[in-house]
C-alpha cells in the first residue's frame, strides 16, 4: 500500500468527522426536496399522470433507444448495495418520480404505494393510523421499489416470509409501453417472477402491501449463549415457535426472532412479542440519540445474563439504522463512545449513499479488499455447518442471523432446495476479515460454491462472482425466463438479472 493510501485508510475517521454534518444536512436537503416534490405533485389522483410519464419515456426508448437496455435513472450511489454499478452509464435511463403513498385501506388491510417511498416514510404514515407492514426492513432509506425488485427481510420474517410475501399486487409499465397489474390469481406468472428480477421485467409504478394493526411496544427477551451448539438449539427452538400462522398472533408465539453472534461460541438470541403496555422500570427508548448502539447494547447481555425489556416499536424496527448493523464504527471508530454519542449522536445515521460515493471516490478498491458485505440464505438444517464454514473462511463478527419462512413466491420457492425446509436463515456477514493473506475473490468464490452445494443462496444486492452457469445452478430461472420471453419487447429492453447484478455479467 502506498503511504498516501495507508494514511487515508488509517485516518478515515478524519474524513468521517467532516462527513457527519455534510451527511446530516444532505439528509435534510433530500427530506425537504421530497417534501417539495410531494407538495408540487403529490396527490393520489396524480398517480396516473406520473405513470403516463414513465410510459412516455418507454415509448420514446422504442424510437430513440439505439439498442440500449433500459434501467431506472436513480443515481447508482443512492442504492443500498456494495456493488459497483456501472451499467447505468451506457443504458437508457427512465425517471421513476413516484414517491407517494396512494391509499391506506384499513378495512381491506392494504397500503398502496409508489416505488420511491422509503421504508421510514411508509412506517411513519402507517403508524399514524395504527398500522404497519408486517415486515419493516431496518434501514430507513431502503425504497419500496428496491425491496420489491431486490428483496428484503426482517426479524418478523419467520412469520411473514420475505418482502415479496406481503406484496398483494404490482402495477408495472412494460417494455412495449403497456400498463399492467398482476396478483397471485391474475397474471400470476408475472406476479411470481417479479421478486428478485431487479427491474428486468418492467418498471414498477405501484404496489399493494399487506398491513396489520400496530402495537406500540415490543417485549424483547435477550438470551445469551456460550457455545455454537447452544446458539443453534436456542435459535432453532425460538424460530420454530411459529412457522405456520400468517396473521393470528398467539401470546406464546414469537413475533420477532433474530440472533447476533459475537464470536463462534458466543451469541445473543432475541425474541420479541408486540404488546400494548410495558412493565414500569423496564422501558428502553433505544432510538434516542445518546443511547448505545443496538448491537453494543445486546453484547452486554453476554456478561449480565438473560434479560427482558420493552422497546417502542418504532425504535425496535429501526434498531440497526444508526450503527448500520456494525459498519458505522469502521468509519467512526469512536462513534459509540458515550461523549461522542451525547454530543454528536443526533447527527447519525450516516447517509449510506453519500458514504458509498465518497468511498468510491477516495478509497481505492484494494484498501477494502478484505471487507465482506454478504448475505447468504440457508435452510435451517444447514445453519451450523454454514457458521463453521464462514468462521473458517472469513471469521467476520458479529454475524446477523435472521430467519425467514419459505413461502410460495420468489426465489426461495425457486431455489434448488431438496430439503423442503420451511425456514431459511439469512446469515449476514458485514465487516473486515482478520484472516492473514485473505484473498477476497478466491474466498467469495469458495463461499458461493459452499452455498450452491448446501441448498443455499446469495443476497444479490451484494457482489457476486459466479459464472452464469453457477448462477443458474443456484437459482431456478425457468419461470423468470419464460415470462421474459412472453412479454413483448422485454428481452430487447432489459438485461437478464445475471448481467445486471454480477461482476462478470456486467463486464
Ligand atoms: C449492509 C447491508 C445490510 C442489509 N440489510 C438488509 C436487511 O436487513 N433487510 C433487507 O431487507 N435488506 C437488507 N439489505 C439489502 C437491501 O434490501 C437491498 O439492497 C435492496 O434491494 C436495496 O434497496 P434500494 O432501495 O437501495 O434499491 P435499489 O438498489 O435502488 O434497487 C434495487 C433493484 O431494484 C430495481 N428497481 C428499483 N425500483 C424500481 C422500479 N420502480 N422499477 C423497476 N426496477 C426498480 C433497481 O433497478 C435495482 O436493480 C442490506 C444491504 C446492505 C448493504
């Protein structure tokens, strides 16, 4: 490493400090901008006008596209992903200025919204009416469109499945300029092919999502474990408490299950139940700016033993926002320090997109070579083997464990999983590998092979080095390819998923 590069990497906190107010004001700018856009054009009745504009751009592509593929015009650095997205430079970009919540139907229990609505905004709008979507991915800036086309899950997913499982209806503009809708019963092939299609079947203009009544607090139970076997036993027991019901909540069931492994042998398994009240003296408003970062707070239970507390539901849903799981400390190593939190904690979270932009501009790729940001899913029965494997390969801790019910739509269904396991576990690896002589590409390929050999799959927001054959071995693309063929102009208009999301495919 050159001396300058070493300086940049070792003193990155200096950049991070300057970045903190920039990120804060930048977020305010985007907040005010979206308010202005909404003020100017907001109104559910204007939805059709906005869809017409998407349609017009697609029709223009047919005349002026010059053989280019289409994609959304959203700047690549705004995407919550580690990928170096380069395809947009050469593509025909279509503006999707759709950021409105169109209808909250309390009687029929759905919310209809446009794709650029963020998770945070959707949650706040529903909360005001006493509702929530059953799955609230923890990063507030994620967009509904990104979650539909990309994929998502949360610690309630052991009950409700992946993000696509709470989707009831999609509205899309297709490559021929037509507007279509699909549900599980109507146009169902398209409906089932949308999740994880990464915008390669059409442009999403609206989605109907299931909503459920919101309870104001979560009763959180922390169970520390001190060996890998104990972690597996507790995690599997708690996960399996409810895998069958969709909406009925039994008091003995867990509404939420997640695990954080701090080392191979130490972890804390957390189970949550949504409740109306809290026991006095046990309320933790963990969303307040000076409060310890969630994973740091969780770690204390390894010393103190099992515990119970009550958390406001909003604070709970966005618990990983400020520390961005455990990635913020890479930029601000002292960010968790109590003085820093009291003085500057209110400036967090960092804007992920801005951090990504600065990293891409200032930090050369080799400096982040041993940085791992990957999610792999495995059927529950393969979890222990997977943890042992990742320990040997990357030794990145903490590890996030999040169970998801395997349901009828999307890639989990399309996986070549012979085990027919009803629960899959997302294993989130975020951080630097301490392994000496760590070879990023070689290790990633080894991890991808391990996933393919063990009924697993890779989160496609992350970098993948699989060849197309390996990709098709991991995912069953038959329905997706059939739908692409059947939709007019689709194959000319959009690249295949593999060509969009993989490093080799993008070359
Ligand atoms: C460290 C880390 C942790 C994460 N943790 C979680 C987690 O806990 N839970 C979770 O659910 N996810 C998590 N994610 C992943 C995240 O869900 C995905 O990256 C998500 O797809 C990105 O959403 P986005 O809003 O940034 O969408 P984008 O990246 O902008 O979009 C995703 C894809 O959808 C396409 N698309 C978007 N809108 C449209 C549209 N209107 N029409 C057609 N195509 C469209 C885009 O072209 C792109 O291909 C994590 C990611 C990281 C980096």
